[in-house]
């Protein structure tokens, strides 16, 4: 089945919960929930009849919200929940969420787990599954070219970029095999076209594609690291500590990029020791401590409640260790 438009997808029972809010700020909660199919009477929208279905959908999510309250007055977290209520009202049979978070304090084993998945560290237990099938991944190269898995490393300067190489070369490093000609040389024109498109898309500030990556700011270097995985048409993106060492404005901009990618259908595994970042971005949070998975939570984006639950999981020494489990990609 290939829906030809968002409306057709909704009519066939597919609801998308957007990471970047798809609500009208000046409309009420009820008006936004019923927006795609508002109740009507004699050909006119019946605003009074919006209240009951809106309350029903909010009730299913355990939300006590005034249906007449304007959306602009709600927190970002509550706006996201209204998005879910909106999908429920449309009687969606499939809700599309993205961004799974892997959270733990420094030393919890998050990065080590991901490196084992990518073939960079030894797998000591459990199994890796891709599309439900057990696999063995020998290297990041195989992870990318065979399984479509990209890894945005936390150590961008030492592992993510060639600082003494041109920006265009850094962005296209993951696709050199694709534009390579018969003799193995890369077309400079194709390299520049790919790089320029991604520079524009991600808003990377550069003086020119021929300038070296090391000349860019930390935030633009991180965007360039992301660009190389997007160039390779990655089908699953692992993002490790995406905003370490960047300023607040750049951090927010990078969050927006992650939301946009998830909204466009790219599955993302987010690794972060920044609890506020995790609760802001992730739809589901897997909690690690002492190199083991200790729990898994659906994120309601209430910072106080979620942070309390996560910290209790980490510090609850009475919790028995979870057996090694399959990692699904």
C-alpha cells in the first residue's frame, strides 16, 4: 500500500505523531484534535460537538486538559501528547513514532553496547537482529552498506571527520563507491552536488566546499558528520551524544534536525547522558546501568516525572539484572 497523500494515509488508518508539532497554535485543544475530520451539522462545523470526542481521546492518554484551551498555552510536552490524541481521534490503526533513547550515566555501557552492535567491540552475550533476523556485523562499513546503519559518533574530531580534508570529501566519504567511475576515481561534479545539497539542507555554514573541515565551528562539524550518513541513505541512524561541546543555540538547532529526520521516517537510536535532552527527544527510553539494561519507559515528556522514574531505575540496587536481550534494528 502506498498512500498518495497524508490525508489518504489517515483515511487508511495510518497516523503520524510528528516530532515537530503539527498543530495550529491559535486553535483550541479540541479543534486541533478533530482538525482532519471535524464534526458537522447541516454542512457547518459543529464546535460544540468537538468536546466529547476530544475528551475521550485525552482520557485514553490519561490527560486532564481543558478542550477549549488554546494550544499555544500548553507546554511542548503536552502539545506532543495532543498530537497523539489527534491520531487517536482519526481512529488510526498504526501510529508511527520514532527516536528510541538509550540513557545512562557516564560509564553505564551505552557507547560500548552500540560499538559491539557495529562490530567495533566483541559481543559477549545476546544477539543482534535486523528486521527480525539474527545477524553478525563485522564492521561499521558492513553495518552501513549491508544493513543501512549509520553511526554519528560522539568523538567527531577523531572518529567522525577528516579535519585536514575538504568539506565536500568529508560529506561524500560514505558514498565514494556509488559515484566512482570505472577506474575508481570519484566524479568531482557528483561529489560537489551531493555535498552542496546536504550543506543547504542542514544549514551548514561554510565559506566553500573546498575549505577544510577543521576550519568549521563545533556545531557545523557535527552537522557535517550527520550529512555524511544522510548522503548514504542510512535506514537506521545511531546518534551518540549529539550535542556535547556545543552552545545552547546550536544544541536547539540540532534537536530540530533530529526531529525533522524522525518526522521524515528515519528511525533513530539516541544515546545521551544529558537527561533533559533524552526526555526532550526520545519517544521511548531504555535505561542502562553497570553495562546492563535495567528498564524501559514510554516517555510522557513530563521532565520531573520522567527524570524521577529514570533515576530510580538506575539507583535501585534491588532490581535484578536483566538478561542480555536481542538488539532490534
